[in-house]
């Protein structure tokens, strides 16, 4: 039989299903029992004439089905996380390969044209320094 803790813990989710199964129940009926298993079973028996066993079986099934759905969602989330992790690792590996390729190409250029490489690096540094100085000067004004 469904326990009071199970019913109270899932009351909001179960309330809609209970209303669907037993349309004779009003919002006031459900507000009155507010998760109390014994009261709920009593109200349903009074309104529908169903046996206690039928009501308990249905409530147990609802809770069990809800737990199974939660487990299934957990499995789906884990699968999604595994796929995302694989994609992330693949992207990380590809970036690593591209960086390594770029490094080797830059090394080959510097080895093949050392003077031009030093001049280009000096020019880039000079331009960067001028831009930073201009930005700092503009920031003070």
C-alpha cells in the first residue's frame, strides 16, 4: 500500500491523476485530504463506491509508474550527458590537433625566414603598444 510519505511527497503530481481517475472528486475534497492516504481512500470510497483494495491498487500503480518515469528520465539525462561529453572531448581533440598544426607551420615559417619573422613580430608589438597607449590616453580624458 502507498505510504503517507509517498503520497505527500508526490501529492501535486498525483492530484491531477486522481481527479482524472475519479472525476466525482472536487478540488475541496482533495484539499481536505491533502495527502493523507487514509482520508483519501475514505473520500474516494464514499464518492465512488469502489473497494478499498481497488483504490489502493490504483494509487500504488500511480506511484510506481511515476517512479519508473523518473528513472527513465534519469537514464535519458545520463545518455545525453555521455553524448555531450563525447562531443566535447572530440572537439577538444580537434582543437588540440589544429593548434599543433598551427604551431608546426609557424615554426617552419620562422625557420625558413627568420629575419622576416623577427621584423613582423617587432612590427606587431610596436603597433600593439601604440594602440594600448592611445586607448589608455583616451580613457583618462
